[in-house]
C-alpha cells in the first residue's frame, strides 16, 4: 500500500515519540509485533487521511489497534491463526 507524505510524517513522528517516551512505548509496544503494529497503524492513518484530510488516529482507534495487536500476539503463542485485514475488514480464524 502506498502512503501519502502526511501519513509517513505522522508515523515517523509517532515512532520518535515512542522511542523517547518510555511509558507510552511500554503501553503500546510491549507484547506486540512492532512492525505489524506500525503497518496496521499506517493503514488506519491512510484511511483517516483519505476520509478526513488528517492522518491522526483517535484515542479509540489507538486503543482498538493496541487491543487487537495484543490479542494477535497471544493467539500466535497458542499456534492459532487469526487474521484481521484492516482494509477489507475480514476476520479469519483457523486453529492448527
């Protein structure tokens, strides 16, 4: 997916913030795959930008993303497959 310059700047700003704010870093990035977190965050930000002209996520969007990512991490530990595609809003679940 191609991201607008505004989204790329927003994501880089968030990454810098999470590098310098230890509490926020622990809250959002512990127990999650950081690369997947930022990939999904970028998709949500791009969607926001296309709809509202601003990439910023709402508090609810941040909390939802964090919650989903924690769940993904726990399910991966259990050797189950759970896929949530933010673009098409499809949820697929498979137990190995």
